[in-house]
């Protein structure tokens, strides 16, 4: 059987994991195109690096669970040091949200090895935490990921398996044949004064907040919702134990963990933005962050700021990922809209996207919840129909 040639658009976690799986697990001929000079420059590089497998949506939890197993025991040579610091995560609830959390926190479809712990356990780990949490679940195998090592493990592994990685290559359009099928991409870059074409059997759009732009240029619009969120790291604080667990408080939406001798904090703000504006910090958010810090960690309210930044998290209308074939055009696939779970679920997202792109249908229960067809109007799916050549 001839090798499939696949173009992957985007060099963040989704694109890197997809390229890795295509090249190493399916033997595909892969070209990865990334518009920036460095891979993973946007959402991948600007996230909180938290492995959180506890997710109320069982479909998302399944991807996080499978990815976590990969990160805990990656293949030989993937990285030269551990990818995960399993300090644990403590998923906490205020009185207003405790009943809701109790509905899904003990459910094995939503958690892996979760255990409810007494509040004394929480306050022993974080003695500075103010009262207000009423219930708490510990996820001992979760913690903090080395995102840089994961991203470059995927990229290096893909390259070693024969994938071509082109940085500074912005995909501006999709190539379509006379029947409307996708047969490649057009890209521009500093070394290419005119648009260049790359032909392929399949194209996977994995460009984060910008993923939909090449499809729209080809007359295949799909609505995504980029949302800005801010994070802050304080200057070093002697009272912060570097091995303390991640704490995520539901009901007031606030999380924190040790970082670089200080604290990484987020007030979980969300504002829908244009992709180009997602990394512009909004100083007004510091007020909300101060209010939540005063409520939960008043001892650290006066800590100096070492780093304050914004990141973009991109969603589909129903908050689930987009993974798999676009029913409007043969040869077009998605690995996008990963919201706030891109790193936690990255390996599994890439595995699913790669399987679709080479014509191998993943298990229905695993893949159906993420198919792009679910968010497309029925009228838009009549031109070509579902992709063909998919093996059961």
C-alpha cells in the first residue's frame, strides 16, 4: 500500500502530536507547516502546564487519561527526563458547587484514581489557604507537565521518522481538485516571495485559534471561539513549598500551584477575542486576581509580580474538541478547539487525528463525540458528502 502524504497545519501540541503519530505509528509521509519561527509559540507555550485528568465530560476525560499514561511512561528516547512531576491535584469545591462536584468526582468515567480527602489534608498542603472549601478530591497521579519537553519530543520523534518540519510557513489556502476534494495547501513565507503549493492526500488543520482560516479561504468556514485567559507568577515566596499539589477551586474558579519559587495563579477569566488579540494582557484582570487571592490566599496578597501574561484557549460551540474528517470535503481533517485541555489531552488528540487522516476509523465510542459534522449546518454538508476510503 502506498504511503499517505499528509500536511499538518500548525506546530503547537495538536499539530506536533498528530505529526508524531502519523510518522511513527502509521508510516505516513508528513509535512508540518508552522507560521511562526518557533513551534508552539502561542497557546502551547503560554498555558499553566497542569495535568488535570479530572473532567466532568467523560469523553474528554478518556483522552486526558490516555494521554496521561503516555506522559508517565513515554517511549524510549522520547525525552531525557520525566515529563510529569506528579505532585497531585486537589479539586476543591465551595458550598455552592460541592453538590455538583460530588455528582461526577467519584465517577470513574470522569476521574482516574480520585479519592475524597478531608479538608485537613488540603490545609496541611497549603496552610495559607483561607476557609471556604467544603469538599476536596485528590488526584495523586496528576501534577505539572514539562510542556517544552513534550512538544519537542513529538517534533523530534516525527522528524526522526521522516517528517519534514517547515517553520515560518503560513498556510493561506487549501488546494481543491475539480470535484472539490482537498489535495494540498498553499503557503507563504519569508523565503517564498510567491505562494508555494504542497500537494497531499490529506490536510489536518491544527492551528489553534487560527485553525479555521485556511478552510475559510477555501470556502469551508467553521466557527471557532478563541477566549483570552490571564496567568500570573509571583516573585519567590519562602512560604511556598515547591512540591505542594496543584489546587483548583470550583465555584469561585481559581487555581494555583508552585512555580519558580513563587506561585502561579489564575482567576480563570474568559473573554472572547480575535486570535490576534488573545495574547494582549488586560491590566483590569489584575483586580479580579487580587480579589480572589485576597479571598483564598490572603497571606500572599502583597506578593510581587514576576510575570503576567495572557493566552488563548479556543473552543467549538459545544466545548468539545474537533477531531476528524470535515464532511464537506474529502481529504480535510481537524485537530482543533482543544479549549483548556490541549496539553492534558495532546497525545490522544494526535493519535485520533492521525488515524482519521490515513483512513483508519478509530473506535466509534472514542471518536464520534469529536467529529466536526456535529457543529456544521446540515445544508453545508451536501456538496461532496462524507469522506470515502475509510477502513472499518
